[in-house]
C-alpha cells in the first residue's frame, strides 16, 4: 500500500514549511528506506578542519552518534605557496587513519569523504587524495564550489524542510551562497572569501575590506535580490554567534536556530574589533585556532549583511555533512517534519508504553480545537515526549524534562518553542516551575506563553492518570472556553481510575484554565 505522502501531497504548516500529515501520519523511522540510513558516516576535509560525523539516521532528525573534529589548517599559507600546508597535510592524514579505524570499529558499511576548497585548489591536492587512499583505502571526493553550496543548503533543509532564503557557508578558504525556496536548492555561487585566504591578502585592513566589498558585489549581481532569511553555516559564523550570545547575555546556549538582526551583527562586529581576542576566546569558549579567524570572518559577515539586507538571520548547525545525509534520504522522508519524526522515534525507544502519546493527544485535543497549526504541532511533540524521561529520579524528573527539551538536538524548533516545550514537559511532572536553575530561561517567553505551557503540562499530567492500556475505552474532556467550563466524561468502568490524586490533578488543570470543573458519567 502506498504511503499517503506519496499519493496525497499535504499542505504545509506555516513558518516551518513542513508537511501537515494530520499531526499523526505514519512514522517512517521503521520504514526500510529510513532504516538503511542508520549509522551513516561522513568525513568533511575542509580548509581549516577535518571532521568525522556518524549519524544515527533512523529518524528524520538524526542524532549524532559520533562527532570528532581535528583542526588541521590544510589551507594555511596556500596564497603564497599554492600547495597544502605540510604540517596540516600530515595532521589530516593522521586524522584520516584514525577515522578509518573508528569506522571499522563501528562496523560502518561505508564512510563517505568529501574535500572542499583547500584540496581542490592546491597543486598537490590530487597527490594528497592519492596518499590518503593508499594509506587508508578511503576515496576522497573533491567537490567544486557549487556542489559544496548545494550540499550545505541541503543541510539547512534537513532542519527546515520548507525553508526559503539565502544559505551562506563559510569555510577556511571559501564562502558559498545558495538560494533555497519551497524546500529546493536554486542558484549557487562560490567565492574565495574564506578567512584563511583573506588573512594572506597584502595591504592591511583597507585592502582586505576593499577586496571583500568588490567580491561581495559580484556575488550579489549573480544571486540577485535576497531579502528573505539568511542562514549562516560554518564554524566561523558559529563562533561569532557565540560571541553575540555572550555580549547580549543570552541565556540559552544553543546555536542551532539562534537568531541575530542586522543591528546585532553590527554591534558584535564592533565588539570583536574593540576587545582583546584572547579574553573573548576564554569567555565565549571558542578555540584559539578558530578565534584567530574570527576578525576576518566578521568583516565578511558585516559586508554580507550590508549587501543582501536579509529580513532576519539564523544560525544553522547543519551544513555540508548533514547535506550528505540528506542526499541519501528518499523524498518522502525529506518532506517529513523533523521535530515530529524525532519525537516519534524517542517515544518508540524510551517511553514505557509506545503509542500512548497519540492517545494522550486525542484526549487533551478538545483544549486545542482553535489552536493554530504551529501550536498543535508543539502539543503533539509534548505528548510524544511526555514519558521518555521516566527513568530519571523523581526529585529531578521535571528539571530533566525541561533540560532535555531545551537543549536536545532537534530540528525545526525555534528557541521560544524550545522553552514552551520544556515548560510543558516540566509541568507534566510538577505543578510549579519556581526555584529551579532554569528560571532565567523562562523569561525568553511572555507570561501568556508560560501559562499556556503550564496548561498543556497539567493536561498531560492528568491524562496520564486515567489509563495504562492505549487501546482501552477512555474518558473524554469537553472544554467550553466562553463559559470557562471543563467537563470530564467517564464510563462507569473508568470511574475507579478517578481517585484522589487524579481528582487533584484535574482541579489543578481547571485552576490554570480559570475554569469550573464537572464530572459526568456515561454508560459503558
């Protein structure tokens, strides 16, 4: 039987641009086409670093089973010599030998290796690839700039399936731009605006900034107007975002989906210029090798924002490596909501009763009849995750839930949505949210949102009391918001489950709704 996604294309959920499958479409993580992606290993041989990532690709929002980066600086000094850095080359070969051993130990069926600007531009790039293959048996695929741009853009689409805007990936020796619209990659260009190359330009800051301006203008002419969202991919951008977080005192230290404005970019570029780099490095936690490149990347970012004038700026932790995983996904898996697929996977793996999340959602759904699709999506995610932390100690379970939701590797989730989801799961296990170590994070959403998260959490807290068999006849909630009346309808068979604790939890939910509660019975 064909999957419904293939035969009846669904509408897209606003903002996320992901497929709306009635919220509980058939999960795909058990499908053979998805299971074949479990333990996908990729290596990115960049101008500045060499990184191995092994994805647990069973879910649409994959976990990082293994992630290791070695700063090799293969592209250092290439402007003068034309060949790879000898020290960097030796370090990169050593890294590749290690990664091959790790892959063998993990029993990976295949390890896909791609190399970007430094290897493709160096006079000895081919010789380096031959040496790696001779020493390790690993074949390096050297990709051109436009292919690098395409893969990076696909990495962004892994996290935002329906994304639109401009993807900018900065490496050590190059910078790529790619246009994405309606989940597809469009125009792509590449340039030599990588910080390793900019560092070698003669003539000081004035000559360097003049060069950046000239090249950026040429890129703008090729790409055309790009006034939508700007997605920033690459270690140098993430380092600048860390400094921006630190400068602003931003409490949630999750880089993926972190947002900046043109003004915050200007302020942070000035902040970097006016402060000691070593002090910034220590405060922000950026490595010394990365921090050495930050001032050059900051000049590029300043000109990028000034030239393209994006409506907003988002940091993507997903890039070329995630794009390589995305490349292997069937389209129907690509089209899925990464948040919901990940939550389905988590429930199947960790919940005491997999499948109960849908039952719980159906039970509390009357509270959300008029909710917009974005909110229903978060309600569904919360119901799927409501029981996955049950092994945590009861005294800390609520905090563990909040911590997991706000810091987990989840795609398609804004920071404010992380806080909402975290608060809802916290209230799944606790009536109160005060006196925790997360109170500074609560302020990231307004009071109305905090109350809505509390209501969701208390609804799940009560709903989980009523039954343990997901196929059993269940009670029904009825909610009359204008009359502020909440009714619970139970069969006579279900009445024994409505004990003192359940009644107290229902009353707590009603209090958060500002409602009166009535218990009704129906014949079995």
